[in-house]
C-alpha cells in the first residue's frame, strides 16, 4: 500500500518537530471535535518575500490578509516584523531557491503529521496555502527512489484542501485535493466561471461574528453555509457559498473584498465587477 511505503521511506529520517507545517489555529482546532487534525503551511503572501506566491492577489485581499492575524501580527514597539514573519519569508525563499529540499522537508513533515495524528486518534488533513495561492499540483516530490507527480500523489490516502483565486488549475483527477474558490474585489466574473466549474465560493461578509449569515447570495441565490464553524472545507455541501466573518484588518475593508449588507440579505458587489 502507498500509505505503508511512504511511512517506511521516512521512518529512519524522522525529526520530532515540524519544519514547515504548523498547528494551533483556533479555527482549525474546531476540527478536532470532528475527528480531524489540521496542519497548515504558512508562506509569506503576495510579494512579501520578493517572490509572488499569490498570482491573483487583489488590493483588498492584500490589505486584509490573515498573515498578520494572531501571533503573526504581534510586533515589538518600533518594529514591523517578528520571528513568525521572518520564518514565513525563509520558508518561501527556500521553496523558490531550493525546491527539492523544500519538497523533501514537506514530505517529512507530512509523514510526521501522520504519526502524530495516529497517536492522538485523529485523521490528519493538510492545507498547503494557509497564506499563499501556489499551484502545488505542478511540483514533483521525491520520496526514497520514487519521484511522484506531486505531493497529492505521494500521499494519495490523505485529504488536502485549500482556497484559491486561480482559475484553470490542473487538479482534475486529483481526488484527495479539495479547492474552494475565493471571492475578492474585482473577480466577480471569475467567480461566475468557478461556479460553472463546480467550485464552492468563499465570501467574507462584513457582519459581526455570531450574527446570522445571509441565507442566499450571489449566482442564482446560492445557499450560504457558515464556513467559520470549522476549517474543513472538503466537508462543505456542494454548490454553496462559504460565508466567513470579516476578521482583523478586513473589518475595515472598503475595497469590495468584504461584502456588506445594504438591506435584507442584500450585499454589495461593486458595479464594475458585474459589468
């Protein structure tokens, strides 16, 4: 079995700490009650590292990015960086400057995640674009003497999931990788096409946390599902809007990235987006 092969290959090179993946996101921790153990890869978003990890970034999503949420946004007085931001930049530069090493470390981390989750009695799930939008299906990974097409085929028994704003990604046939398309400022037509391609659409709503989500939104009044109940997007009902509460800097967004109520379950979409 591929599962056994992957474990055996890395059994002798285990390091008992994660080098690239992380845990502890309050939202992903909700998944533990559902039996899942989520591991996330956080890279430096957009062009923060000197490399563009978000090819479809918009002004709104850059300004509202969760890269500075939680400890990632805790800076000492007079400073504009911290150890978390520096680590994300180092990891991103490693991905672009020494991809073979990066992919090797990623495979080792995932193998360790499998062991940790088994010990905890949980199912490991992996989110590679915590603060990026990289097309991971493009990049091969070598495990032992075997070169796999991508990380998804290397760990075909594991569930991966992400958000994306990139249409046309070559993920057809990758059954263990679930993508949710993200609505932002200016990508209305991309969202329409994403619906046609079978994606759910994630939308950030400018309403207070705990307030009832709108019941319907967007294309043919799609049903809104509360995406803040957990981070497990692969469990969401199909043909749905995944509603998210605005958090951090997004609470003050005026770019169109966040959708604000203007009436009974009517939300703003910029006129030029719908043109």
